[in-house]
C-alpha cells in the first residue's frame, strides 16, 4: 500500500474516533446531564473500544487481505458513526433518570461499535507497511504517531470548531461519509467480492445510518456549543415560556409579566433581595444568564437598576433575545464567556448583589463553587452587598454542606433557604445560600420566605452550624461537586 494513502487513512480514522468521543457528550447530555460522569463515560467507553478494536484488528490483519478488510472496517465504521446519534436519541428517553449509569449505557450503545471498528484500522495498515523485522519498530512508531496526530486533530477540531459551527448530526454525517469514501476506495483497490450479499448488508447499514441520522428528530431547538437548548410554552399560562438546557428545567419567564417568578428558588432570591437590601436601584452581577429571569425582575421591582450578566453560551443569550423577551442596553449588559475568568474584569466594590445561577446538568460547575471563586465574588461586592446562589442537592446534602462551609470560609454571615418540608428529604431540590459580610436580618428573611408563593424556610442554627463545621471547604485543588451530589458514589 502506498505510504501516503496508508498515513491518510490512519490519520482520518483516528480523528473520527475522537470526533465520536467528543460528540457523544453532547448527544447524551439531554438524558444524563452535562456532568463529570458523562465525560468520564465518554472517555472510558472510547478507551475500552479502542483497545478492543486494536486487538481485533491486529488478529484479523494476520488472517485476511488488507484491502478488503480495510474496506469492511471503514465502510462499517462510517455507517455506524452515522447511527450513533439516532441510537442515543431513540434510546435516551427510555434510559434517562439513572444518573451516571444512563450516561454509561447511552455512550456505550452510541459509539462503542464505530470506535472499535475504526480503531482496528491502524494495525491492519501497519501490517501492510512491515517489509522486514529490522525496521518494524520505526514503522509501528511512525503510524502510532500519525494516529495520535489524527486523534489530536479530531479532538481540537470537534471541541473548538465543529460543534460550535455545525449541528452534531452534520458533524457525524460528514465524518461517517468520509470513512465510507475511504472504504469504497479500498474496496475498488482490493476487488469486489464474488458474493454480493455481505456487501449489500454493509451498504444497508450505511443507508440506515444516513437515513436515521437525518430523520430522527432532536429534542433540541438549538444544539449550542454547550447545551441542547429548547423553549416550551406553558399550557397553563399563555405568556409563560420554559427554557430547558440538556435535562434541566433551567429558567422560566412570563413575557407579559416580569414580576412573575415561577420557580421556588427564584422566589427565594426575591425574598432575599427584598428583605436584605435597602429600597431603590440595585447594581447586580449575575453568574449565568439562562432565561434572564432575575435581571428582568430586578428591572421591574427596582427601577433604575443595572445589571451585568456573565453567560458562557452566546447561543443561549441569542435564544433569550429571540424567544424569552431579553432586551439588553445601558442598564443590562451581557458578557459572553466563562464566569470564572470574566468576573476578574469586574471592578472591586462595584455591586450590591451577585446572583449565582449557573448549572451544568444538576451541578454548579465546580470552578464556580470554590473558596477562590467566592473570594472573587466578595471582592466585587460592596461592604453591605449580598451573594445569593442556587444549589441543587439531595440525599445527605453533602454538596450543600460543602458549599455552606466554603462560603462560611469567605463571608462573615451565611444562611440557607430551602423547601418548608425539610432539608432532610431524600428527594432534595433547590436551595438558596445567602452570604454577606454584613449581618443578615434572618427574621425578615424567614418572614419573606414564608410569604412567597412557594414558601421556603431557613435552616435552623444547629443544622447550619453542622454544615459549616462538617462540610468540605471546596477549593480549586479539590472540588468533587458531582460526587458530593451523587451519594452512591461518595
């Protein structure tokens, strides 16, 4: 086999393996969340399939002619690459709700076969290039290096370019189609088989993959660089709109009434603001935009207020402008980018209120939970300023305890609000942490929480003290957020 062709097929097949590994996290996120477990499943399944494919490909290379074998591996690899998305979309609703196991199952069902098939390509190609044992080391090393180059190209192109520019369906269609084209090349070079039935079966897999890839509907209105995003109308409230990001009900706005706060935790945000901050305009900073519910509410309840929103995904902001009534201008500025880096540009002592409402799946992104990030929030706040942050936890509330301890290590005063049915319900849900260097008026806060449409309550002193003393202080060096939320992994 020509060395240039051999190198090209190794580079491109290795690249598609990593396209699959990166892309599958976006496919699985609507059913399992965009969590550490999802990324772990993608890496683990891909590595296992690579090992299996390399072993099987090496064994097959010793028994079969290279060109027909490569044709089979590449065409089937391309066809099953196109099947990855429909497999996940069709099985995802049935397998959802099992946390990390949902991610593991969907990733395995979606990409293990194409990754194994394409990983079998390199040992077959290497076999064709081994002319003698004296140079076998350099040949194997060279193709191992080219395979790594392809894997790097697939990783960076997918993560930095393809997912941002194209829907996942198109990324997989192009990748699968390229592999099929390579396979056809080797089929022609190696001679068509006498028995057409195996070839027809392979062609059938490719046609099925392409047809399903284009016809199976995505649950997303938009596949952004970060989320599967969609907006749904509220059947009980004609002007109500619900924003869903991946598997999470992320935000709600009433297009006709900015004072309406649908979710309990946003009502508790409102209770904290009304009971702790003096009347009049508020200068706020928002970590996470989503549906932009709280900035709209502040503008309506505190005329003259100004806000700065740090939203990682510009596509979510565009969707909020198009469908959720977002209007930006001098009073409300949006900065696109990760809040951890963006907040460094915010002036010190410049805000009365910081609102934390950023999520990846059920968890706050870990780097927005640490003592170092809380110190940045404290720097931005004025002396009487208030930090309110939304946290989802369940079971023993290990993450809630950790975040309470973390904020307690930075701020002088911390309170925790939650549902009135207790903080020990195994089902869990949203909690709002309230932190400030100024003393909190807990009586006024408790009264405001009780008066909310969905009443909340404050954790009592004994529970709060237990969390502050027993919770793990999260740092940039150690912040196992996903594991703290998932008790059976702790």
